[in-house]
């Protein structure tokens, strides 16, 4: 697992403060160590978990699909409800540009390796940062974003039928 303890704290913050999230989608499974943590978080909250990578891990984690998601982005199951999308594959800037506009409104986007593989200049104009001061204060290399008001741009993502569902 290539996460720091403080990154787990970021996930707790995001999932606890975004009850609209109905699933977690991880781009970049690698050997699946962090996938097991995300799956446990999903199960504890009664939400879905899916993880994608072109390389099969030695021990397949729950929700794993072997997929070149850069070549076939439409095959990533993004749901027709808000999700937490984790960009942790081999080209995080590309993931941040490609996948958020395909997600349902209310989704949140987390990116790993901030400051090394992902820089502030890699963040598309349609995203705005959440919890940046918290991430800085604990030394996290994960950053969190949401869509700016007025997005998604037309056309809407597949499965998008209007406003997000009202919280129950």
C-alpha cells in the first residue's frame, strides 16, 4: 500500500462529510493494498466499491476489473449517482481531466501523489479544491476536489438525468 496514515484521515473526512456519495471508484489498483481499505470503508457505509487497473494484482481485491481505463474510459462504471473517484493510476493529471466530467453531480475527486506526480497546474479549471488546509496541516499527499458550479458541461454524462437525488 502506497498511502500514508494521514491519507487515511483524508478519506475518513471526505466520506464522513459527503453523505451523498453512493460508491467509491479507484483508478489504479496496483497490488490492491489500498483497495482493501477502500472496500472496507464502502462496506461499512453500505456503498459500492470498484477498482480498475491494466495489471492484475497478485491477490485480487474486491471489486477489481482488469481494464486499460485510458484506452476505454467509457467502460469504467461511474454510476448514476455521486461517487468518490480516486485518481491513483499511472497518469493522474490525465485522470483528473478525463473522468470528473463523466461523473454524476455531487461527486468528489481525490488524487494521490500531490506535489510529485500531480501538481496544482495539473488541476483542470472545472475543479475546485476541498479540504486543502487540512491536507496541508497533516502532511497528506492526497488532495480532494469537486466540480465548480455550472458543471458538468453539456452534454451530461451517461446516466445523468437531472439533479442529484434528494438526501433521504
